[in-house]
DNA sequence: GGGCAAAGTGGGACCGCTCCCACATATTTC
DNA sequence: GAAATATGTGGGAGCGGTCCCACTTTGCCC
């Protein structure tokens, strides 16, 4: 970004017509040129392009032809300035910890978001805000009206993005509920229900000494999954206090599993709040000489690809990650259009594989 | 995106001052208001904000104060229109096959790109172009001057994005070389050299009956890795014709391995052109009763996290994926600034683990 | 202390679009 | 057939910045 001061003379000014010797670009046509060629006024041309009323058929057609002959594409910036809507939305992700971003989870959300946005005419601006600096940038981005709305992923407690979200007047959609703040519009997965499914499955297959590897406790999803686990045990009047926290990573899961084994050598079932952690747990169990599922049954969460490739394959809770992204984007589009959608909780389902087979 | 025609009366027009009852937004200040408050002309205010020359210290300060009091943030759209530079770049990914996008590879590139862009003032617009429709969108996006430049990932042969890239006059940086077209600016990894490292390692540890699981043959990276593999064998005057192609996925790798075993039961070493495929190969080998590395040594490519968690852990070729993204963004920024950078080939290195230990 | 360059200032055109409004022309309606 | 309405049309004022340019003020030099 060159200092604007140093701009040369005549900078930014155009020659009257497609100058053959211009540095690059065949000079993209403007609406005025289209209008001129079609023999109508700019107003009519504008209306014709936006197929609005009050344009006679012949003129409409003339404009269409002129536009296609000139290869006219409206200047998005000019339109944005005139209409005060930009045509793009932001997806911001706190990227301080690699856990959230490293795994395929995020890619899937992205695919969902992109798919939903594809149906509208909105572009996706991605912001990975690590550090204070990134947060400030996001704040500026929003305040400089470069965006029509924001999606925020998985806010941790005290996440600075919370502040940013509160400070903007743009529509904000959250992916996952924030732990502390009250969110007006969000899309979440039924974490509690999913975890409950997992624990119930373990109980149904006869396991009674259940432990869990929970996620970081400043994340709503972690808390909810732990809660769901406890829900299921409560029904059977079993205590749900064999808990170790980890950071959703493989290594973290392995370490947590080791701690659990040390504290509760007689455990016979484990629910890990992510597939990565479950995979790590599998390794730790193997290292400790436990057989899965004979000695210890393991259930994961996410149903990532890795779950199909562990040994044994992971029984896990499948959640519609792409759907999450899709719903977020759809909700944001609605908000931008002036609707007032309601929060959405997406369902989960259990996928049974070798690490925790069903009863019998 | 409401039809502009149906816009209500008075739409888009502002009240003179912060109307208390306005629907939302405390009405963001404009440069005129800052100038007024600072008691200077708009020109001076503009110059002061862009800290250009020709502003006296006191006025400069007055403007700064007024701006901060008003919470002024320049309207990016207006600035873009006036300067004819938008302040954002596009990263486009052909997303027809999940292979490219599904694995963590892409997330890492993204992180690198974002990190490099963070240093400039450019935003990142992400486009996952699947289908014809997506390609058309990208084309429009570029022609509508909503972006200052483009990064394109890993173009396949005949990828429609090639056409898009050729049609635009914006700076284009490629991640990975295109197979067919001649690229002017790209960042690539030394695929050939990396593959050669892998094969040399296998040879050095005494393997002589080497096979390879190559990627799709319409991707430069695949061809180059296959070439590198052949390079190493050529030195030893060994034929490099035990080749099976797969699609970079786990399942594909497993199937390819099975085919290789059927065709060449006596093979003692395999180079797979991705860690995912190598993992699949590991499974297939295990299923066939071969021990790794005793009977068959396996080397992967990528050094993704999965490589550390297979059994045995994968010897693999590590490439700077984040660096790739970083260099791409940096190169694009240079181009936008008017420099003419040269293509970059990033180095690779071998990471030795259990699946193919070194000699002795 | 008059002359000249440099620094500082504000007016206003412009970027390319949208949209209001006044006016011209076609279509009803009584 | 005149009046009332509907439909079409183009002029022109924004949107909120940047930047050129003419002009005033200062600083410097001999």
C-alpha cells in the first residue's frame, strides 16, 4: 500500500476511451459507456441492469446488448458506496490456539458457510484473529463498513471477540454459544444431547465405571458435553466425577487418559469430547496394556475422518459440521435481509464402531 | 439482498445528525464531520488522517483529536472508490474434490496466508469454487473490481480456474505450478526434490524393490513427486515402474497399496505421495500380513499430524505448508505494490520415524 | 525589505454507481 | 375528448472519500 501522498500526477484518472497503450487492463466499461452505446440515459441503463420497472422493452434490450458487447460488469465498490451495503460478510475465528484451527473441523464449517453464501451474492472475508492486533483489525474492518455482517466461531470465555461483537451494530451470528455472554443469534450443536448419547451407549453396553476426557472448561461446548455425560450417569445414579480436562488434541487426550488410568485403574469406559482426544486415549490405553473395547470401551465426538481409521475404529458422536456452517451463513443472510431468525440447535447422532460396540 | 427496486422512500439517506431513534447504529462519523469539528477543511483532514505532508502540526493534532473523539473510522468503500484500490485479495480454491480441501493441508496454507496478510492492510476473501457457477462468480468478483489480486491453489490440468486467471488483469499468484500452462508468478514446494529424498532414504536403508503410490496425474505436484522418485531410482539404475495412482486419500492409498501388493508381491519399500495415502497403505499392508518396516518400509509425504500417530509412525517428507501460504501472500502484496518478484520453490526435508528407519 | 521557493490551506472535481424527482408520453376512465 | 392515471425517461444530487490546483502564508536569502 503505497503512501497516497506520493501518487504521481494524473493518478487514478482515466483516459476518455480504451487507450491502447495503457499499462494493463482493457479498461473496464462503466455504466455511462453502456448507456451511451445503448442510446439511453444512465438512469435507464441502471434500471435495466437491475431489471427494475419503468424501462421499456426495447431499451431494456438495447442496454443488455450494449452491456454484453462491452463486457460490462458493474463496479462493486461504486455500488456499495451508493447503496450502503457491501455485499460481503466476515467469518472471524479466534486463532490463538491451534486446536480449533488445526483439525478438519474448521474446514468443514468453512465449506458449509461457503455453500450457503454461494446462494446469496455475498462474499466471504476470512479473519483469523490471533493476538490483540488481529482483534483491532477486525474491529476496524467492521467499523469501516467493509462488511454487512459477521460470523464468529466458538468464543471462549473472555474471548476478546466478544467485545468486538458487542461493539458493532452489524448483524452477528455465533457458531456455538458463548459461555458467559447472552447471545441473540447463534447456531449450535446439541452438545449436551450428543454427549448424553455417548454415555448412554456405554451404559447400555454394560459399562459402569465411566470416565470422561473433557475439553477446556472455558468453552461452552466442553461444558455442555460434560453436562450431557453427567446427565446420563445421573439416571443410573452413578457419580460423574472421573473427569480430566484436555485441549481437544491427540497428545492432550493421551495425557488425560494416562491420568485417568492412574486415578481410576478400574475404569471400563471412556467418553472423550473429541475424536482427536479419543485417538490419543486409544494410544494411551494401548500403552497401558488395556484392550479396547474388551477392557475399556471408548467413545469419541465429532466423527472426523480419523475416527474411521483408528485401531479399532472409533464409536463416536456425529455432528453436522457443514450444516453448522451452512446454518450460520443462512441465518446471517436472513438478518441482513431484515428478518429475525431464531437460534438453531443441530442434532447429533451416535455412530457405532469397534471401540465401543453395542450391547450383546 | 433485497431487490433495489423495492427500496422504500428515503432509503439510504441519512439524517443530518445522530438521530436518537434510528433503527440501529450510532451513525458513524464522516470525514466532513471530523473536519468541521477540528475546524479545518476536508482536504486538510484527509491529509492529516493519511499523515501526508503539508499539514501544520497544530491542525494535524486537532484532526487527530476530533477523529478520536468522534470515533472516526474512514469508510473503506469510499476510499476504495476514490483510489481505485480495494484493500482485499482473493484466495480461490477449486473445490470439486474433497481431497484437497478435506485434509489439514489447506488450513495450514490459510494460516500462512492470513499471517502474511496481517502485516499488510489487506483483507482475505475466500472463494471455494466448486462447479461452473462458482467459477463464474469468481470471474465476476474479479471483474467487478472488488479485489486487488488473486491467489489460486493447486490448479489441475484443464482446471477452469486457469481460464479465469488468464482472463483477469489483476495480479495472480499460484500455489503450486500448473501442469499445463506457463505460470509467471507462483510459489511451489520442491516436490521433485522431496520425493527424491524419500526414495533415496529407502535405497540407503537397503531397499531395492521400490513401489510408489502417486497422486492424480493431472496435478503438477503428483507428476513432480513421481519424477523425483524416478530420479533416485535412476541413479541406481533401477526401473521406476511400480506405480499406482490414487487420489491423496486414505482409502485411495489403501486400495493402491493392495493393487501394488498384488502386482509386485516382493516389494520391500513404498513411497506414498501423501501421508493420508501412506496411512491407508499401512492399513493395507497390515491387512496383507506384512510387517512395517521389517518387510516393507513406507515413506509418506506432507508431515501432517497424522504421520506422528500412525502405527508405526510415518517417515515422511516435511514441507513448509504455512510457509507456502505466507510466501504466496507476500508475493501477491509485492505484485500489488508494483514490484516484480520471482517464483519461489520452497525446500523440503525428510523426517525419519518408525515406518522407514534409517540404515543400520 | 523585496523576491522567491516552500509549506500550508481549502475549493471543488471526480471515482461509478443509485435513486429521487420533475417532466414527457402512453393509457385509462368518465 | 378532457382529465386522471400509469408508465417511461433523463437530469442531477448524493454516497464519502482522494487529490489536483489555485491561492495564501510563511521562511529564507542576498
